[in-house]
C-alpha cells in the first residue's frame, strides 16, 4: 500500500472516530441545559439527578472528542500538506475561528460546569452550561462551513494554482452550508436522544425504578419523535441541493448508471463497477425521479455522463441505504415509543429492549451519512477544484503505516472502554439511592410531580 | 477589509507574536498539568486522587493552547508546518498518543471499577511522560534546524529530558500551591530535586545551543546586544537560587509564600522562552526558513486577525476568571 491509500485510511479512521463524540456532545450539551433550566424552575431534585448522571457522560465524551480533535489538527499538515498549500487561505481562517470562538469557550466553561457548582452562584453555573452547549454548536458551525465549502466552493479565486479568498460571506454561507449544518445538528439531536433513551431503558431493564431514568426516557423519546420527521425533511432538501451541485454523487447514491427518465427508486441492488450495471435490483418504478425531480418522468443524470469524474459507486450506494434504513427505524421506534409512553407511562418489555439496542444507532447513521457525502465527493478533495491525490503527503509509507496501526489499536481500545464504562455507569446508578431523605422531604413539601408535567 | 494598512511584514510579526504567545501559554499551563502527570506516584493512591483533583478544572482548556498553536502555524506559516511536522512525524504521533492516553485516563479513572482505576492512573502518568519527552525531542530537533544527524539526535534527547524536568518542576510548584500537609511536603521534595535537574538542564541546553548556529553564537557572544541578552540567563539563575532558598524553608506553618515557587517557575519559563525567541527571530525553522519565506496570504491573515483581536482578550479574561473561581487549595474531585 502506498502513502496515498494509507493517508486516506488514517484520515478516515481519525475523523470517523472523532465525529462519534461531538455528535453526542453537541446535543447532549443542550439536553443538560434543559435539565438545569427545569431544575431551576421546578426545584424538583430529579432534574439535578439527571443532570448529574448525564454531565458525567458528557465529560467522558467530551474528553474523547478533545483528544481525537487534537490529533485531527495535526493530520492536515502531516498527511495532506497539499491541501493547506493550495486551499489553506480558505481553510486556515475557518479552522482558526473554530479554535478561537468555540474550543476555548467549551473547554474553559466545562471546568465550571463540572466542578464549579459549589464555588459559583447558581445562575453562573446555568450560564456555564449554556455557554458549553453554545460552544459545541459554534464549533459545528465553522467546521461544517469549511466542509460545505469543499463540496460547493465559491467566493474564491485561483491564481497560479493557489486558492485565494475573495468574499468571506460567500465562502462561509456557501450553497450547501445551511442544509449540511441543519442535517448535522439534527443528526446530533437524534444520536443524543437515542443514547439517552437507550441507556435509560437499560437502567429500567436492570430494575431501576427511580424517577430519573423514566423521566429521561420520556424526554428523549418525545424529542426524537419531533426531530426525526424534521431530519427526514432536512435530508430530502439536502439531497435536492446535492442533485443541483454534485449530480454524480446522487447518481452513485441511487445507482443510476445511464441517464434515464422515470428512474426507479432502488431499495436494494449490488452495483457492479466493472460492467456498469446493478445486480439483484429491487426497486419502486419511477420512485427516484419522483423524489428528486417531483415528476414521474423526470430525467436523472446517470454516471455515464461523468466518466472518470464520479466516486466509487458501491460504498456510496450502500452507505446511503444504511443511513435511510436507520432513519426509518428511528422514526418507527420514536413514534411507537412516544405512543406507549404517553398512554401507559412505560414501554412494553420488547420495545424497551429495542430501545436498548438502538442506544448507539445514531452513530451508525451519522457515519453512514458522512461516508455518502465524503466518498461521494471523490475523486475531488475540493469539488471541481482540487483532486485528493494532489494533496497527499511525501511521507514514507512505512511511517504512515506505523501511525495508522497505532491509532487503530488505540481507538479500538478506547471505543470499547467508552461503551463499557457507559454501561457500567448505568448498572452502578441502579444501586445508588438517588434521592436523599433531605431531598425527598423537600420534594414532598413542594408537591411537584415532574412526570405529570 | 480592516487592517488594510498592515504590510505583510507587520502581519508576519503579529502572527509570529501570536504563535509565540500560544506556545508560551501552552508550555506554562499544560506544562504544570503534564508535570503533575509525570510526578504521579504509582504506589500512593491518596496522593494520586489529590494530584489529579488539583488540575481537574483546567486541563481541557490548557490543552486547547496547543490546538491554537498548531492551528496558527498551519494557517499563517503553512510551509513551515508541512516541513516541521513531516520531519517530526513519528515523535508527533507519539506525542499525540501520549495526549490521548492521559486525556481519556483522566475521565475514565473516575468512572471505572476500583481495580481498573490504577491501570488508568498509570496510563495517565506514562501518557504524560511520553508527551513531555516527545515535545522536548521535537523542540530539540526544531532548534537544530530539523537536522537528523547524531549530534542533533543527542541534542534532542537532552532537550527531551530538559523539558520533562522543567514540566515536572513547574508541576511540583503548582502542587505546593494547591495541596496541603503530606502531599505538599512531597511536592516540596519534588520541587527541590526538580530545581537541581532543571538548572543542570538549562546550562547544558544553553551551551549546546551555542554550538548549533553561527548567527546565534554571534548574537550572544560578540554583538553589542550580547550584554543585555546575558542578563536573561543571569536573572534565571538568581531566581532559581532564590527559589532554592525558599524551598528550604518550606513548609511554613502559616502557608506564607506558597505562591512564590510557582511564580518563579513561571518567570523562568518566560525568560527561557524569550531567550529562545530572540535567538531565532526571524526564523520559523532555525537557519532554514524565515517568517517571510513561510507566511501565507495577507488577506486571509487580516480576516482572522479581526477575530483574534476581539476574541483573544476575551479568552484571556475568562481563563483568568476560572483561575479565580478555583483559587485556593484543591477540593476533592466530585462532579459537585
């Protein structure tokens, strides 16, 4: 294997590992802020109990995000020096703004959020929680702006092969940015919701009959039930935006080899790059045309129009189906779960188990979605401007192989430890008597029932 | 575009200044928490809990200065970033591994079963050690102008131990400030030993440094500025000797002067850093690449400068606020 393939693998590994954690913390930050607000308003101790449990999950997740993020910041220069040489004038300031306006904010106020409650007034602790949530979102703003610009570049000019920024508002608010940003924030919301719901379901399954897990399950399931249709809608808009700007990506997603009118929506197929056809097609006639052009006979450009300029088809095609399948599964679970929770206040045993199994489903959907869009941009690094192979490092392949192996082993261990620790935290919390006698007295005195709210 | 009047030379100086500030703050701030990690005693669990508690609210933000420094180097001096990090690819990878291990251990140790806690503590300690050694090694190779011969390797190894000693010293001074009774006594003991190792290290690195570059030797030994410059190492030694005297008298019963060792350590860091900075300005890679060779496009630099001018003072202000909030002796780490 050469340094090009190894660099791509290593970058994919690093960024795939990294994105798992921000995907949780962006929305979990807002959940914590919500818990804190409810606690401030109602004074019922259960909200603070939930805050306490989930802030520890947040801290662990955040730490993993920070360390893998530090690694990312080195990868650009070490493995893709050509990217910074040619596109650094655009990428640099956007990354710089992310560090300045988001990273310091999150990292500094996290200290207050985690350890400061006895040292600062309550309002400042609430504010710190809000700032951390805000910071995670701001960081998503900048990085998605840069990523979107790499898909739909504009506002720049090229002189002697080097990209110069011309109009920053055009660069930041490039055509695919708002769709991608919304799609990612909603993905984060769903990932965190299913994590909270899943781990709460696990606590209930282990015999935890306290209020906190039931309330957390309810909050997260209702939130997911609202977010998932929004996400499907946002995803659809994003798809139309992609059709406009990167038609070959859509052709790969839908497995359309030849331009056709009334293209079918393929539910399953095995794309064959050699013969440029699909095997074992199962599809809905005219479905793709209907969805993408809103007409039964709409024309969709096939891969034949982008000879040598289109991405590898199979990974994009399958990743897209994985993402959509999980999305639909989420829809079914969230709505069914909400129905039962609203009517009975609990989930039936089988659905409780399904929720447990769905704990990390958001990760799979998010990764699959990113693979669709990133592999779908190949062979370009900056769409239409710069090819991935022109950015690669001059490092010896042996060095990259060494670092790749090191990262792969470390990340595998950490991922296992992370998931094991979360489940251990759940099991432990079952045994802990959550509400102290003093707090119970206080709750009785105020007679507030958070579950009825 | 604001700052239109700034020439590319001025922008280069501003950005090298920002980069220097980020690196200096990183060395001091992450320096003490890395140092605390390196000092972590494998056999005394109570000490470990208190030591880690003393850096709990800070380490995340401390590490962010590294991200800023790398980001600024990457963006303002992309050619220097490429050549430095490609030459130092393996030590940089090991440093990142060290940072990953210590960063996650911090959170895992508090959440896992008791039997596994020690394992994460060790991973914290050796992750910190790997980080400091790798950083010192990288610093050493950078100073030689990215040479890879044996003499340069030897110098880099010296720098690796020197920087580790410096971090351990500032870490123990931090602990004197943040801890009480038994741990404080232990920290004073560490600081005394660290002081000796650090002094030897500074002398060795300074002398070796003079052998590396013709122009550096000239600047320090024969130029008119030489006398002024010499004030820096002399001041360093006065401060370190003073620190030795203070440490001998500690622990004072009323807790007087507990801040002094850390203040001195910080000043020594600033002085050593200034000496380095003056020696190698205007190079971004000593002897190889100047600021002017490596600087990126002026318009992009101006665009980020707008943000930096507004945001950096805010960052310094709220960082200061957090240190005020958590001032005094460290409490046991509980998620409140």
